[in-house]
């Protein structure tokens, strides 16, 4: 096979026009021959014992029968001799936009005056000199690319030092010749300019232009004068050539029969002098065609979108990002909105960290409303009663269990109901019996049938098609009508398959009853309202006495304020109606024993004034400190661990909510053999401080002396991509006791090491980060997921249609990558 197996040379040129996904697939189609044969088992580890003769700037790799030397990144050679690679010598200038400085084993980019190096280490950003001391300008400072200009207000002009301004009334011919190019004469109105003979005044009133017709006046005859004049014009035109100082042109110069002709590239316009090119600000005309934002650049312009939108492949239109279509957006439900999204949790769960859902501890708020015992469960809670009590129908109050006389009365009630049912059946001359679990029917005449005999159903069931269906809650089976019907007003039924409905408890008046199909006693109407109670929770009700309150409807008692506290009035509905001795602020609760405000303990919060409890944080979250006032201060501290072999995320705890203080997370990535690691940091948010209290570091091992791939303690909103300098990574994130911020979500992928040269070439090119459009690609979670999926498993490219692939990247990004993939394939074509 040899190197010819690296790709399909005939097919590659045509397919290079596709996106990076396909291009990487092409290079992945047939891996290069590695030239390694199966050998005997490992013997002596020359590298570990120091028996190798690898160069000091080389890595030693043990093999089954020997060892292999390979030069470190930034060096070249066969391993026993390594010399520094001058990255700055290649045609890409090491990926540096301005100057490239080679250093042993690496290189560094520097910028021209007026520019500063960007965070990616390659791109150069314009320095806005006007931000500091107004650039030294007396009046107006105007920042331009790589420099700045001072300008003066109306009635002033710029002095020779290009910074201070002089009022025109103060100008005389003694000040810079009054601004005149030739002669200057002081007048009452100020300096007046004039030109030498053979020149005429420019429209600006100060400059002078040569008059070409002056030569005709000194000739002896018209014929001779014209001939000599033509010679002078030709002589001047011959002297003005593109070979000398580019003909005076700013950009493109072309020699013509009438002299030099200057032109400007696309994005520039030729000025009145016919030589100078001025940048066109495309954003001034219809916003450059951009949907949202337009930013003018030298010779061009860039469109960008508002947060929550993405730029389409036409590089002008913006489309809403449907975050809900992405994985890992919300724990439960996701609702997309233009430019944003919201997460919602199922009942019994509370939202925290913007996207996560944790079990709500209902028992932490007023004991869940339970009169006696509250037991929290995942997604819900239950009220229990002490011995001798049983749960009321409202599932919260406890009532005394039924004694012997109570049981007798209930038995009599059931018997009377059974007798009524038997009478109805006897009237119809049809009985339904159940013996030993078998349903039987005894009838004087056969039940009504259709053309074919339908099997009889059990009590409380109706025919639904060809099968028997139990009457649902809120209905009962009417034998006379032989079907399920709604419970009439004043009755309810909370079970299925019943033949009667229960009467509502002591209805106050027909007007308080709800509509038919009441399936629960609480739907009967006439419930006691908040601030009221009765023996069974129904009317007639009485208000809660002073010193007690009740926030819910249908209750049989009221809660005491505690500590002998009175309420402001009867019928109180919350603890806030209790007349406490002090008013507690958020983050505190009122202790009815000590009558003092106590800070909410860690793991709880209270957002309101005057409460007698704190709310427990949802799920496994907790707070950094006591006295918390908001659910946003509840944070999940879980992080770290062994990461996957192919793709995954390095994520700060509680992301995208703020990470907790005083936390430490450690991850490790151990790729399978012959795979390398690619990491993209879309953005990272850490507190700005001098002592780097919070930091993220990626190294080969936990040792501080091991090879470091990435380290930061600052916020960066510009993305960066890089490959690991080691084959495995040890990653640590640490925050101090007082800091918190949004943190990071960093995706990674492991790829076949045969593509190391290509991947390095791409991520080290400053043009990858220079355009805002390219930066947004590295922040696009859907795109990164698809790209990493194909990098990790090239065969997965076929999951994406050609149309989907084309729509993933803007054209400028394709152009950037096409040359790199082509160069990667060129040696094997």
C-alpha cells in the first residue's frame, strides 16, 4: 500500500469543494500505512531505564523489540538529531496576521504599531488610541485602523504638530505660511493665498496646480507652439509611469497611452485626485444587507447576529437558534423563543441553574401543609398521621380513626345502598353476581343483543367496541340505561367501575355545587376558603381564630402562629399576618421561640419578608453560604471524573448557572491508542482579579512540571481551538472561597493521529478566529457536535445529507479550509 493508500487522489479534487466534514472523511477513507509490523512481546523499556540515545528535544517511545525516537512538537529530524522548525518561514507566516517571531520549539506572533495581539495569539486587533487621554488631541480624536487622527471643530484648523487646533482668526502668514502652498498675504479677513506663475489655484483656496496652457504663450508661431506643447505633454506623460513609485497610485496602476491609470480593488473607491483609494463603508447603505449588525472592515464588511441567532451561509441573513433541538439544553421541558429559550420542570421539581431540575422538598415549606407528618418523595410528597388517626380526604389533615359505633353506622349505610341496588336489579328482572371471583348473570329474559351475541360485562363496566370498559371516575354504570353516565350534581365518584355515586358532604346550597362528573370530593363545591375551617372542610365554615392562620382551602383546622403571637385579624391566611416582634428580611426566618430573625442555614434560601421558614434547595444542590435569598444561589457541586474515549464535555459545576465557591474538580481524558485530543473553548467566564483565585488548567499529569496545554484564570468570550500537547490530559478547575461566575462548557474530541498535521494547520491559523462569523462557528453547539461526531467516527458522515452539510458552514469558512485540506492531500495525489 504505502502512502498511496492515504486517500483517493482522483476523487479528492472534486470533493474538496464540500465542507470540512466530507474533506475529513475523504482523508479518513483509507488510513496511511504505518509501517509497523507485529513484534514479540515487550522486553526492556530502554526509555524508562535511560538506555536510549534520543535527542534532548525528542520523545522516546518504547516498542516491543526496541524503542523509537521522535522529535518534540516544534522540532524536526529523525529523533536522534532534532532541529528547531522555523514556523515563520512558511507561506502562512506561522498563521500570524502581522509579524512572526521564531523561538526554540515554538514561535510567537507580534503586531505592528497601533495593533495589539488578540487572545488567540495570532490575530491582531486595532488599538483605539482615542480611549486614552483622547489620543492627545485637543478637540476630536478619530480612531482609524492601526492609527488615529486628530480633527478640529468648525472655525479651527490643525496645527503642524497634528494634535492642537488653531482658531482661524489667529492665523497669519507667519503660522505655517497661513496654510498656503505658494504665496501668502495677510488681509483683514485673514491669510490670502496665491500661486506662482504657470500655476492655478485649487478649489480648496490653498493648493496650486500646474497650468498646462502657459507654455503656448511663449512660442514664436501657433504651429511651433502646438508641436512643442505636445512634446512637453508627452515628455511629462512618459515620465509618469507605473514603474516609478507605482505611478503615484494607492493600489493598482496601469500604463496607458494617455498616462498612468489608477484603479482600486473591490471595497474601495477612487478619489477625486485619481490616485487615492478610500475604503467604502458598505454598512452605510441598507446596513450592508445584514439582517442584524454590520461592521465595516478595510475593503469589506462583516455581518453578525444578535445573541441567540446564527448567521446563515449567505453571511447576511440571521436565523433563530432553536436551542431546544440541541442535546443537554434542559433537564425536562424546553420552550424556544426568538433569540432565547426557557426551561420548565415537571410537577414536583424546581428549576435551578437556568436549565436543571431538582426534586422539590415540599416538606420544607410549612411542613408541606400536613397537619402531622410530612414525608418528601422524589417528585412529590405525602402526609402521614400518627397512630389513632387517619388521613382526611384532603390528604393533609388527620381525623380520629373510626370506633365501633362509627363502623356500625357505616355498615348500615353500605347495606342500605346494596338494598337499593338489588331493588333496581329486581325491577329489571336481571341480577349481576360475583362468586369466587367469577362474574355471573341471572336474568328472566336475555339481555339486549345486536346481530351477534356480545359477551356480558361485569358490574360497573360498559361495552366499548368489542370489549368491556370500566366506567371512569366521575361516572357510574346505570343499569336501566345500560351505560356509564355522569355523576349528577351534588354527588361524586373518585373510583372506576362503580354503580353509584357518593353524595357530597353536607352541601350548603345548590349554587355551590360544581358541574356533573365530579371525580373527587374536593370538586363538590362549598369548600372552606383560605383563612377558614370546618369539621370536614366544607361549608358552613368559620374563620381562623386570632393567633392562627390557614393558607389552603378545604381544611379542618388552622395553624398556630406559635410563641403566643396574635394575628392582625381573624381569618388570617399566612404567617405574615402574625404580629411578630421584628420584621425578618429575605435570607432570614422568624424563630417563634426566641422571637428573633435567624439566617437561613446553608442549603436553604428565603426570598420574601416576614417568613417563619426557609426553603430547601432542590435536588442535590446547596448554597455557598448561609443567609441565601434566591434559588439562583442553590448550586450543584458535582463535577470531575473519567471522560469518554471519543467525545464529551468538560463542564464547570452547575453550568450554565454560576459555579459554587471553594470547589475543586478534576477530569482525565485517556484516549484509545493512536488517537489525539482536540479541544474547543467557545467561551469561558471567570472573575476578573489579580491573584487568579479561580483557574482552569490542562496538563499531561497532576504534576505542575508536566507539559501544559492550556491554562487561564480570565474571562474570554472569543473562542479558541487547540490540540493537546500530550496524548492524555489531566484537567483541573478550582475556585476560591469568595468567587463565582458562569464558568464554561468545553467540548473535546479524540481523532486519529494520522490527521494531526491537518488539524494543527487549521487550529493554529489566525484567520480561523479573525472573523466574527468564524468565531460563531466555534460557538455553535449543533455544528461542533456534528463536526466532532465525524472527527471521532468518520463513517458517521453519511448520517448527514449533502444539503445539511452545505448549510453548516458559511462560504468564507469553506474557502479557508479548502486550501488546507488540499495541501494535506497534495503529497499523495
